[in-house]
């Protein structure tokens, strides 16, 4: 029994160390997919807690592998505003499991059958929510859903601990991205734009009327500011952040 406990603790420690090294939201997305599969669930979502006036789930989701059709149907049916789960997340900070049979009964009569059939159709009738927050006080939640049996107490403890680290890392990545946006100069953005267009340093130098050495200097500086390892990654990240088109 002690060996199993140690193995579990080592696995969680390895997960936490892995999370700390993530550089992009996509890194977190791939990890969450793997974590979801490890715990026998079907889908995950990391979301910011929707404002009281928010009407759709999609704009509050940070990363998720929920089926796109499910999210679209959920929002088109306007299920967010009357969600019992959302109400619970606003009122408490303790993690909890859910079963769609019980949740649906807490809804108004108009949406009871709709929500129940929707989540059963996508084989996501059960799962758990883990309330989290970041250093700025932004509240959110991490959820896992599927058709496996209810999570055990030990699994809930593990997933709560990992959810805190995941949400915190996403906030750190967002902050790093914001800093990179503020720090890049106009010339660095120009060089990234031309690189994205397939131009070499020599060609960019001719276009901008600068030396090849100067262009390489700008690109190397932009690569470092974006916390990437080469100009290809720098271009990819700049595109993702909307710095270049």
C-alpha cells in the first residue's frame, strides 16, 4: 500500500514539474488531453468564471476539448444563464462531482430534458468541477466529464491539486504573452512579418534598406522576447498572439 501511495505522489509531482515548464496554451491543452484520458474521462474544460451578465460558455472557455457541436448547442439553447453548476461555482470554492440526472432536475422545466439529453448524447453525464483562481484574483474552474464512475476521494484530491497548477500556469503564460506584446519594437514586428511571408534575412534587408546583420539582430531579439528558441517558433507565437498577420 505504501508503494502505491509513493508511486501516486511521484506521478503527481512529475505532472506539476511538467506544468511549470509549459510555454504556450497549446502545451497545456495537450497535457490536459493526456490527463483526461489517464483518469478515464472524455472531456475537459478550463474556464474563467462567467460574469453574471454572460450568456455564452464559449467566450469564457480558455481551453477545452468539448465537442464543438456540444458547445454550440449549449450556447444556442442558452443553458448558461440557468446553470445550477455555475450557481454553485459562484457560491462555493470546494470541488464537487456532478451527475446530469441530478443537475437537470435543478433546472427550470424548459431546460431539464434538453440539458439531460444533450450531455447523455455526448457521453458526458458525470464528472467534477474544481474551483480555482489566479494571483490577480480571477476566478475560474477546471472540469472533467465523461461516462466513467464517479471520481474517488483520492482522485478528487489529485485533480484539485493539478487544477490549481494548470490554471495558475495559464495565467502566467498569458502574462508572459502580454509582456512580449508590450516589448516588441516596430522593427522587430516588421522583420517577423516578412519572415512569416517567407523572406530570408537577405531579402528583408533589401526590403527595409538595412544590413543582413541588423535584420538578424532584430529577429534574434524578437525570438528571445517571445521566449522561443528560433525564428520559426517566434513567427508561430507572434501569429498566435495577433502581433503579425
